[in-house]
C-alpha cells in the first residue's frame, strides 16, 4: 500500500512536471514567434527606409537630368559681370562687364592667313550656322517647331555650344489649338502663314527663320524686318498700292490696322522683299560660297514667301556648310605646308 502510494505520488509529480514543461514550451514558442514577428517588422521597416532612400535618389537624379537639358538661368544680383550702380527715373542703372576673345597673329605669315580667314568668315559664320542647323534638326526630330528663329534668340556658350532660347512661341506639329494667326518676328516668320496659317505652319517656319538669320549674318546690315518695314514705308506714297494691300488684308481675314500684317501682305504681293539685286554681289564674290548664297536666295524668294516653292532642307544646309568648312580648312593648310617646305 505504501509502495503504491509512493508510485502514485511520483507519477503525479512526473505528470505535473510534464505539464509544466509543456507550459514552458508553449510560452517559449509564443515568445519566439513574437520575436520573429518583431524582427520581420524591423526588417520590413529597414527595407522600407532603403526603398524610400532609393526612390528619393531616383527623383533627385531625374530632376538633375531635367535641369541639365534646361537653359541655365542666374539672377542679375548674383551675376559677377553685372553691378548695380543705382536707380532713379523709373529705372535701375547697372554696369555690365563683357569679356572678349581676341584672335591675334604672332607672325607676318599668320597675319596673312588671318586676313584671308577674316575675309571669308565675315561673309559667312560657318561654325555658328552649322551648329544652329544641328540644333534645329534636333528639335525637329521631336516634332517641335521653335517658330521665332532669329539672332536675338541664339546664344553661344564659352564651350562653343549653341543655345536656342525664348520658346514662348514654339509648338508641336501635332498640336491643333495653336494653329490660329501668325506668330513670330517680322522678317523671320513665313509670310505664307498670313495667307493660311493651318496649311503652312510646320518645320518650314524654322527654315525660313534660319534663312533670314543667315542672310543677316551674310549681309551684316540692318535686320531683315527693319528693311521690310523701311521698304513698306516707301510704298505708302502710292495710293494704288495702299488700296491693294488693304484689299488683300481683307481677303486674308487679317487685321487691317496691324502694321506687321500690312508689311507681310506687301511682301506676298511683291512690293517689298529681297530681290536678285540683293543677292547678286554675293553670288559674284569668289570669297563667298555660291551654293550657300543660292540656298538663302531660294529660301527667301517670292515663291517661297508665298508658300508656292519648297524651302531648302536642313540636310542641304548641313551638306553645303560642311563642304565649305572643309574647303576653308584646306585653303589654310596648303599655304602653311608650302610655307613650311620653303
């Protein structure tokens, strides 16, 4: 009997120990699962933080790339070449300091070559126009038209890169909302747009502006728009021409009080504009590339002005300019080589 009681007591203790062990095991399992959940949550938070950092870095990189393609701007107060002198009379007075790069010959022979180069380059800035052609080709590849191509909107950086600014009038060829009325600067937008803007708008707008800008660089005289306005003023003394211009403005549904419209209509009618006589001196000048002048003459002709003749292409401009640059370089190399052998 005593032996049985001892066995029952030991059995009971063993059972109680087993139950206690199971409880410990259960509690330990819960703690382990809780720790694992906590660690998983911590890892998720860490990964989330890393993801956020990567996303922020991506956004910063995208913004940097966007800024890299934008025209850089700087306020005048932080610009080192502008100094505020004072203000008054409804305006401020600033001193603008400009830096000039001067090319100087070191020998008599170099002076001769420089004089020859000056004579040719004065007639046509090969590099600037060629770079401008490349810029216009690039923007046209995106289906965009600048629509106000002129010297005032072209900047040349210190590294030689061309920057085309003032995009307020630009448009996509695919757009339709902007296809009303003419836009741009007199002498640099296609007069044909006054006749029918929707039918004549497109990349040729920039080709006409390119021809006008190149002509002004070649001619080195007054801007083409000023020349047209001066010619138009000379026609006002003729009542018949005035009536013809006014009637044409009505026919084109244009504002008869807009002087720019009057000049453009006069250009379309052939009363003002460039003529064969304007191009003749350059066509006869051996120092001016004839093919280049012929391109400008074609692009600014009366038929092109009216939209009845195709404009020169950017490919044509590029081909002619690259060929002339090679000729210019060769003309400089050959005399130098001759001088060296002598």
